């Protein structure tokens, strides 16, 4: 039988320095990540109910927060790829990742924000 297991992080919010013009990057703005991890093999934690047999997403969130503390990005794409790379380096190699990052720039008529997606096929 073929199974797929996944962990999803919804609306993971951070304040970051982000924006093309320098003025926009001068103050932090809120961005929201939605991240999914597809595991090649079902984590042993499904049977054992033990944290040490899966990936602790709390530790990953803390790593992301520390990484973003003083970084500055001009583009949403650069921010998204940087965090994707950080996650990729902290999960088992065969884990597939889908990352979405959304910001809400002050652009007339744009109510829902802008989202950049990066995922493995």
C-alpha cells in the first residue's frame, strides 16, 4: 500500500524588512508563510507517538525566526527562496517542500496581497 504523509504549517507570521524601495525596507512588515512538508516515508511517530521520531516544527519555526531577525530583502521571491533553502537544509533529504509567502503591499485595489510559491515537483 502506498501512503503519503504531510505536515502543514498555516499562517506562520513574521515581521521582516522587505520591499523594493529603500523606504519600504526601513520598517518591518508582516508576511505570512504556509508551508507543507511531504515525507518520503511515514514518520515512525505515527506508530510510536514520540516526538524524537518525527520533525519538531517548533524548532524549525524558531530557526526561521532567528534567521529573519535582521535580514533585509528587496523581493518576495528572494525571501521565499531563502526560507525554502533554510527549511530544505533542516529536514530529511527526501522531504518535499511547498512554500507560500504572502505580503500585503499598499497598492490601490490590491486587497488580498501578493503570494510567491516555491515547490518541488
